[in-house]
């Protein structure tokens, strides 16, 4: 999200190491009664829409975990089960930090442990999951190596969606496009079908540039738009409309109701306008973030458990809003 890297790099942090839970669940838990993926099936892209095996429009809704390197305590099977069963989420996003302190480039073993804990739990719960290369910078070789490993592990699971570049900042669309093409080619050599999400310049706001010059030669690609409702209003929805009119399929893999810094008040009117806009176009979304940082966009209080389930008293205002949006209560 816009400006978020600044706060992470220059803020004062007390980083606590928590083991990511990769424990297996029992047979009953691995076959929940309401298996979303079993009901919807394998995803594909048809025009501007995400569709199921019968060609019917699909809109996934859920939450994004915060950077794994700062909030690994939430990366466990029980939290995923809570989102699937209590929050009615059909989607979770594992935001694997790449190039900040303690992230993938420094500790790939821990990063992969956290990501696979969430992915394996999502598969067990029967919901969809985004494997997010959560970086603002290009690391082509490292990304290809990582997604080679992920594609080999998860190519046979329709639950999995690959997000290959979280939020480019200053890179041109041509640079992002060239990088994305290399990583897409790497994934497609292993996994020919699962959805791949492509980032856009300027914190995923310049989706109009991708619409004017999309990647060709591959199927089941979608392009990422991110918004923070107190900062990004109608002008960004207009860009989204332009992209859709040009035939670009959009996926909102990160969104929230406050300012792009992650702080400030929640603009409920604009958040509602964004939700209505996404619903009108059947655009899937994941709300940011499952974390306990002292900021508006982190949904959890520091007193909240790592695993859930959580009562309203464990959640900040934003967490309660997102849960209500997902459950309809």
C-alpha cells in the first residue's frame, strides 16, 4: 500500500519471533461441510471476469495477512479456519515479505514455512488462497526461484492463486511487464492454469497503463488494483472502469477504508462506494490486514490471540467492519 514501506523501514519496531504453524489437521477438519472450492471448482478468466468451471462469474472476498516477517504469529492453520468458518471468507492472502528486515531474501526457510502454513490450511478448509510476493522492488531471479517451488508444490490445487509483484512503485509499466512475463513463463512451465495476478505501477494504481498494453500469450491473468478509501476515490474507480472497458480483468488483492498510509480515520462512505463498485463488476477482493500494529488498518488488537476465534472485543474498528462485510451481519 502507498507509503507503507516507509513506515516499516523507518518506524521503531519490536520484532517477536513466533513459529508458523504447519501442523496437519484431522480428517474431519480437512473436509469441512461448506467446501467453497469444491462448490466453485477450478477458476479461470473469461473476458474481464473470474469464472468457475461452468463459466459463471465468481467474486471471492476475504482478508490479507500482514507482512509475514513482522506478524508471523497469525500465520497458522487455526486463524485460517476462523476466517473460513466464522468470517465466511472465501479467500485469504499470504503476504510474504521479500526484501525488508527478516523477510524472504534474508530467511527463505521461515518465509516459506509461514506461507505454506496458510496455503495448506486454506486447502484443508476448502477456500482460495493468494501466494503474494509482497515487495515494492524487482527481484527477478529470486521470484522465479520462489514461484518455481510454489508451483511445483501446488500446481494440482485449484485453491492457489499466484500474485507475482505486490506493489511496484517507481518502475515503468514496461519494466513491470518484462519482469512479469519472465515470472509468468516460469510458473506456466509448471502450472498451466491457476490464476496469476500481475501488479501495476504506482502502488497498483496505474492500471490504465496495463489496460493500454496488456501482457499477451498467456491465459488466466488478472491485473491488480489496490485502494485505500480515504485516499483513493472516484478518480481511481474511473481508471478501473477504463481498464474494464478495454477488456482488462481486475482483482483487488489489497484494500482498506482508511488513508493509504494505513492510518487516519475510516471513510465509510467511500468504502461503501468501493464495495458497491466491486460488486457491480464481480471483482474479487482481500482486505488489509491481519496484524496487530498500532495503526488503523491492522485489524487485531495486540491482546488478540494468534489463532482465533476472535470476539468483537479482540478487533479494532476496521476488523469489525471487514468481518461484518464478509458475514453480512
